């Protein structure tokens, strides 16, 4: 699928991987990008992308888990620039801690808080899936309005959804909720791939390793130097731009299906 002149929707666009994807899509000539984030900083990032690439970078500040906000974003960007053909729901959070801890004073077990699990599920699993479904729905409606039914290869690919997975989808100590959501993304993407091709929509997952983002830096330099860098073949954190480049590869190469691992050779010790 050609990236040039397409309309894109990116969540988590104010920082990290989402921001890097917006810059990369701009360089590759998209027509417009709906840049979604909870932080007002996304307005400044959008201005940078627009100045750098001369594309329409439209900031939207709001909660990615809010269904009404999601529909508003798609309504506005579609009305102004056309139906989006690229969606990368990159917004995500962590609420890391061991699943069960023993209180040293009481000897009682402290179980991971359910409210934290539900929050991570909402942000990292439910929200990305529904941002993807929203694009599928818009493309399906557009096809129906034009009298089109089952997609034919001669039409060219209608759209691409790239979900952000993680190396943690295989399990990682201290990430019971985060790992569960990233594993869940795999199943959702496989299902959406099977259903979405009726409308000519591809779906893939990229699994980044430890990337130089605020989320990873929050672990602390000491933890990174001790537990991440020595186990990474590149002996450094992955650059967000490297993940963005891989995402654009997944978007544009229609022969590539399923999941792409961009882990920089990180292999945890047992």
C-alpha cells in the first residue's frame, strides 16, 4: 500500500513511538495525520511535523479510551481530508509490580490491584482495538456508499492497521497486566486480519524491544544499565525512529502479514 497521500490516525502521538511514527509518515508524504494524545504537548509536536514535512498534522487532545472522542476524531479528519487508510494506536501505559507480594511485617499476600489491571486493559487493549475497528467501519461504510462489496485485489489495499505489541507479550516479571494486554493484541490482530480483508484492510503487530521512550526511562538508569543493556545485542536502547521505520514497512509491504519483532536482540535470562 502506498503511504503517499493517505490519511493517518495515530494515538499516543505526543511522544515516544507515536511521535516518531508521525514524523516518519510525514517524510513519506501522507496527506494528513490526526495526531491524538492526552497531553497538550501534541499540539507542539503537530506543528513540528507540519513544518518539517508540509503535511496537514491535526492535533486532537483527549482520552483515547473515550468512544465519543474517538468518533469525533474520525469524523473531523474524514470530513476535512478523506477516510483514513492508516491507523496506528500507539498510546499505552504501564502499571508494573509483582503479581503477588508478601508483606514482611504481616506475612499476608498482597495481590496486584484489580483497578490497575482494568486501567491497563482499557488503555493498552480495548482502546487500540476500537481505534482499529473505527477505521474498518469507516472504510466499510465508504465502500457500501459506492456500491462495493467484497474487496478485489485489483482495487489495491484499502487500509492498514498496525498495533503496538511488545516483547513482554511473551511474559516478563513485574508486568502481569502489561504482558496480558500485549498478548491479547496478538489475538485481536489475527481476528481483525481475517475479517478486515473483506474490505481490503490489512492488520499487523510490531513487537518493540526496550525503546528510548519516557515509559522505559521511567525504569531508571540503574535498572536499564543492569537489566536491559547487557541483555541486548545492540548494547543500547532502540531509537523510536527505528520502530517508526519498521511500522512504515509493515504498512506499505502488503506481502508481510502477522507480527514483526523489533527487539534489538534482547534475550532475558531465566
